[in-house]
C-alpha cells in the first residue's frame, strides 16, 4: 500500500467508513508521495476502460504483447504502484485478470472473491485503489458457469462461511427468476450489476464518480472464448 501505513488507514477509518469523512480526510489532510513508477496518470475513466478492452481483444486474437512482465518492470514497481484500473473478479482460477486483459506488473489493482461479491473488505480495498492509488475504472467481472451463482440458484446447503457469499448473491438470483434464457447466465450478469451498485453506494467511490475521476462498470467473461463483454 505504498508508504501509507496500514495502521494509519485503520486509525483514520475508525468511525468514518460508511460516511464521506474518510474521503475528505484522505483527500485534503494527507499527502502521498508520487509513486516512482512510469504509468499513465492522465487517463480518463473511459480511456482506462478502453485500454482494458483492447487488451482483451489482443488476448482473444492471440496477439498478446504481455507488457510490463519483465524483470525491469519488476524492479520498477517494487518502488511503488500506480495501477490504471481495478478489477473485482471471481476467485475462479480460470480467468486471471492480467492475462485476459493482457496487462502486467503494476497495471491492475485486483480483488478476487468467489462470486465477485462486494464484501466490506473488497469495497474498502477498492476505495483505497481508487482514492489513493488513482485507478480510474473499477470493472466487476463475472463469468460463464460461475459455481457460486449456480450454488445460490440451487439453494445449496454449504458449510462454514461459504453461505455468506451465497447470501450476497441471492438478490440477483431472485431478480432473474422466471426470465427467458439461460438462468445461470442471467443470474450471473444480474449479480455483476448488483455488486457494481453496491460499490457505487460507497461514499468514497461515489464522490470520485461525481468528480469524473472514476467509472464503475460490469463485465462478463466467457470461459469458452475468452471474450469479455460489458454488462448493463
């Protein structure tokens, strides 16, 4: 997390998470050293999204350039990070973001959790990625044949904390009940939008959106073709 200490962030966040206080404190009372990383910092949210989608096209067309994946880049980002985009993706092992978007070390701020669920911890991480590190777009990426969504549809009885993930997905499943088409695909896409809306309800992220410094969008990854499409 750059040179900003975890202890300082926790101290600042006490009593402020869930309000606009944290955003104002971080934005006006604290300064952060510029990361010693060569990265485009003047990108707009739309340009950042375009970079991601162009990378996916290279991946699909088998023309990956695999940028920023050498030891020179490794040494560069060891000094600091300035990712241009954030990804909230499923923990499924079949779509690592840096590969499907043809990016490299230090390019993406990635949070992964089964069902691409926007938990408080994931939201806090993405707030940090956007507010402090400066990512211009957050893409919530769901995928074809998502096991977490399928388990929710089936009302699976699961042990441990797995049920908390299914509970977070249930509203999307209920919303798509009775819709024409593939039920799992419908629910997976609805879940993407549900989690995107949860992110947008963050005062920190909503303020950045209002200032045209951030965009939050949904996407869907096809395991069979490698294609990422936008969800609305």
